[in-house]
């Protein structure tokens, strides 16, 4: 299950572990950065990873490809692709 919330200056996506084995993962996106965070109950804090929007798009694109090395380029109106 996941939810998407549009706020004034960012979008918040929350992905829930349907089997309740792991903490929720949140993606917080704005025009300048993408943050992935997951609550760490043991340390009572969030673990956070910051990515640029381009890095996040490459991460999503990578899930659709086989093992290898890919160079990505951005095409206006068509988005990210690899050669």
C-alpha cells in the first residue's frame, strides 16, 4: 500500500510494508532534492538519504534494466533514457 500527498512545496509518498515486518518508507520530493527516509526505532530517529532528482530518476530507470553499466541522457519532454 502507498499514499501520495501533495503539499505546497513538496510531495510526500509513503510506502507501507503490508506484512508489517519493516517500518514505512517515505519519499519527500521537491524541485531540488529527493529524500528517502525510514524510521529507526532502535535509535529513535530517521535514516535519511538525499538524492538529486536526476539521481532518483536514474534509480527508478535502473530497476527496469539488467546488470550492466548505463550512461543516461535527458531528452526534453521525453525524460530520462539510456543508450
